[in-house]
């Protein structure tokens, strides 16, 4: 049984636009998986998923959602996972997972999310869009006819690499990036191992901060792990994650408890 607190406000009709048409599967975006995990931690799994497109996305980002309330004729469109979650918490659609944390643990949770979303994410982006460019291009642009896909892919690659150069990730050597990425995964595994050692046992999930239920960072970390394990353009990420038995167990337990209807990554 889930140990997460559930919200009491009825959930409006919700559609998540995930960038991929795949149904019943994790997608390659860690932020999509993060958002779905955050909903399922609260017992919300009756949402719909569709592919959508960047052209229609508010803020030009995947994922985005449409929220259809019964008293409104037109759906409301929201983007950015952190803003979506905060809006749902404010509206009573989701519980505040961090409300009972001490100020120290709230700061720790926020810092860990920043490490994953504002540091590790960029290492993963370069791995996908540069080191494994063709696998990434042909997946995310599968709907674009091949001759056009070549041109669009090159434009996308140029834009991504420009961003990563300005951000700093593209200035590291491959060896430096791999070491820095490994340090983050090592740190996540250390925290998860400490939590597992305090866990009461059984097959229920254990949580990164060692609490009885998930906190916000658990949705982020699970999103990073699950999306990486199913992404064929992320072999280095898979190597790092699979080298940590505790992280694999952490993710498997969350999958079994909250995503039993989803196809799992290969063992």
C-alpha cells in the first residue's frame, strides 16, 4: 500500500502531452516521468497521455498538460513540471509532500532536485544529442519524413549544443563529463543505500531522504532513472545506473507499486 498522502479535491480531466505517442510505456523525457510519478504518488492515475508537439506547447516545453474543469468550456494549458506541481498543490489537487519536512530537509530536497535537474540533466542532454545523435534524432523526429528530418535534426543539434556550450557542459572533455556524472549517481546511490538500511523491509518503496513517504526529489530521481533506462540514446547513463544495485532496486520498487500498468525497462 502506498505511504504517500492523497489529495481530497476531485481531479479535473487531465491530459499529459509527453512528446511521444507510446502508450503504457515510459518515455525518454525525465520530466514527463517525474510528473507522472508525482501524480501517482498521490493516487492519481486516471489521466490521459498524448504525444502533443513543441509547436503547441506553452513555453515550448515537453511535457505540458491540458486541464479541463467541469465549470469551464475551454481547457487550461500549463507547462513546466515544477510550476504544474506547485499549481496542483495550491489548488488542493496534490498533497504537499514536503510540508512536514524540517527546514533543513526542505533545503536538502531542493538542493538535490537542483543537482539532478540543473546539472545531471545537461550531461544527459549532451550524451543524447551529441554522443548518440542519430539514435536521438530518429526517435524524437520519427514523424518527420527523412529528407526533412536531416535538416531539422541539424538545426536542433546546433541549438542544443549552443545552449550546452553557454551553460558550460559542452566545454568539458568526455572523460570529465563522465566523471562528474558518475559522482552524482554515486551520491544518489549512497543516499538511497542509507535509506534502504533504515527501511522496515518487504517490497514497499524506500525513499531518498529516508522518510516514510516520498518527497519531491523522489519524483525527480525516479524520472531520471526510468527515462534513462529506456532511452537507447543514453548508454552511458544506463551504465552508471545499472552499476548501482540499490538505485536499480529503488526504481524497481517504485515501478512495481505505482506503475504496474507500464512496461518496465529491461532487467
